[in-house]
C-alpha cells in the first residue's frame, strides 16, 4: 500500500474512533481514542485467529508503517508547536525555575532510579540484562509526554498554576529525555563508544542550541507576520516555521523538539499576538493549529493501538511490565518531591503537588518511539512490551482518574 493509502486508512479509522468517542463514550479525546484503538486491536486479533488471510493483511499494513520515524520526524514537531502556541507564556515564565528543574534534574534522577530498580527486579527474575540497558529504559520512560498530558489536563480541572507546571515540564522534558537517551545509547553502542561526546557538550549542543534556534526562527517569523495583514499567508508562515526549524535542527544536530517549543511559545505570547496578528489572523491560526493538534493526536493513538498487534508477546515480560508500573510512578515521585519542597518555599504550590504531578505525568508515543529504536542486543522486545504496558496504564488509568485525585485533595 502506498503512502496515500496508509494515510487514508489511518484517517478513516481516526475519524471513526473519534465519532464513537463523542457519540457514545464521551471521554477526554486522548483517553477515548486510546481505549477504542485498544479494543479495535483486540477485535482484529480475534478475527485474525479465524481468518489467516485477514491476519496477514492487517499485519502487512502495520509493518509498512515506520512508527518511530513518523512520530519523531514528522508528527512531533507539529504537535509540540500546537501545544506551545496555546500555552500561557507569562505563567510559564513565572514558574520557569521549577519547570527547568523538573525537566532536567527530575528527568535525570528518575532515569537512574528507574534504571537501578529495574536492574534489581530483572536480577530477581533471573534475567541478566546489562545495567546500561536498564538505564536506557529509565531514560525513555522518565519524560512525560506533552501530547498525552495536554489532551487530558484540559478536562481534568487541575488548578491553573499546577497545570502550567505540568504542561511546561512536559513541553521541555521530552527534549531533555531524548538527549539523555541518546547519550546513554551511544555509550551502550560499542561501535561508537570511541566517538562519544561528553554529556555536557551534547547537552549544550542539543538543548541550548535547539532553544536558541527556535527563538531566532520564532522572532524572524514574528517580524514577517508583523509586516503584512493576510491570514492565509500568516498561517503558511507558521507551517513553514515548524518545518524549517525541524529541518535545520536535524541538519545542525540540535534538539528539534525544543526548537519547535521555543518558537511556538514566542509566537504565542500576548505581545507577539497583539503586534503581529489581526483578530481574524489570530482566530484562523488558533483554529488551524487546534485542528492539526486534534487530527495528529487521533492518528497517533490509532497507531499506538494498532502497534499492539505486532508486539512480541511473552507472559513473563507482561508480568514484569505490570510490576514496573508502580516502580516508574514511585521513581517519578521520589525525583520530584525534593524539588517541589525546595521551590514551595518561594512559590505558591497547591497541596500534594508532587503527588498530582506524579499521577498526571502521562507517558505516550515518544516513549514507544524511543523503545522501538533499541537494538535486539539491548533487549528490545523486553523493554518494548514493558513500555507499552506503562504507556497504556498511564493514559487509561492515570488519565481517567487524575481529575478525581485532584478533587479528593481539594476537599
């Protein structure tokens, strides 16, 4: 099947699932799409047991989709820009230090805590997995996914000052998480071990370079939009901004996700909106990117659901995944609690901030994409199944209950 055919079928499935959710389930978009996609995959699996031709057809279709490339190289930049564009920059600026701390120190601490605990657990199950591969899993599962977080917090009625912390952390920590993951990945890869850059140099190049690129590109786009008053062209400028920033970031080996986030935040500021956009332009830009966000989110969770069908099932791996779910949650809480305690002295944090951030820190497609990039020698099958279990649990269980948790704490 060609690219147009694949995109057409995914869009049909996404629209169908979205209709079922709105018409029947009435769940938050992210949760509803994930649940229906999982149920659909279960139905396809059952039908495939009785019809080998149907089974082969479905598996051939799914295997044609490069999930990792599609998400990290195509969809992620658009999704992050849409999220950053509608984030309150003034509030984000007010909480910049805790957000930066959560996205850097929190992610790195969680990486080592998860890695260490998973290593001990695997030893208890008599599975000999190198410690550095457990660290790789810690790096890919520690960052929360802004795509999943943004979609659910809108419906959960989380206090605004806490919501901006969770959203801000999610927008930035995936970029940091990818840097940490790539650093450990290069160390684990014996063939390239001699060519490793230091963590500090890689961090400066990827993170600081990515943010700088995004701010420069965002400012140039702002100046272009300020010089004209035509909503069609200005919408196209924002599209060109996302594509151009991502392309340049890849070429210069910078963090594309962080560059896009920085550009989106700058374009979305109150100052940028009032000085470069008319009311009509602002309305069209917001509606366009809201539609892009909704559409790509739908495609993403359809893909996550379909990919379940081709997972290498192993009952012991599934059991390990269920045990590791609380390990990931505990590790996130432990990594956040000291930082929350420090900043609580200077900023007005709501009660049980660390607990709410732990339960509201959802994992999503980015973790799965990174798990898919592991090699077979890095125990790919094991960590891919565990990652899927953590992601599905976080979206369906944590996503459905975060609102109730907030209500109970506020009583």
